[in-house]
C-alpha cells in the first residue's frame, strides 16, 4: 500500500516521499514499543568540555606553525640552490 502511494506521489511530481514513509512508520514503531511494554530511551548528547576543545585547537595551531616554518625553510633552501646554479 505504501509503495502504491509513493508511486502515485512520484507520478504527480510530489517528491516528499520521506515524509510519507515516516508517516506510515511512526505508528508501527509506537505499536511495537507498546507491545514490548517499554518506552524508547531518550537520546543523550555527550558534550565535550570547552577546555578540551580549546587545548586541541591550540595544539593544532602549534603544529601548523611548525609545519609552515619547515615548508618556508625548505623553499628558501631550494631558492638559494637555484640562485647558486644560475
């Protein structure tokens, strides 16, 4: 029945198939939870401490600076060698 409904909606140009599918899915899921006699667990967000984030960002910035300096030194050595060759 759902596939027929989806097909009809696609033929008319209505591409909100996900909404249609979820409308049919939600009641079935609720029914399953009722038969189990339980309720689904609420989603818990695990948050990272702000100091951990800032310390990671600072470490990344330091590593990037070291990398930039190394690339700059490598380029400057290459330029010196090129000038000597000319």
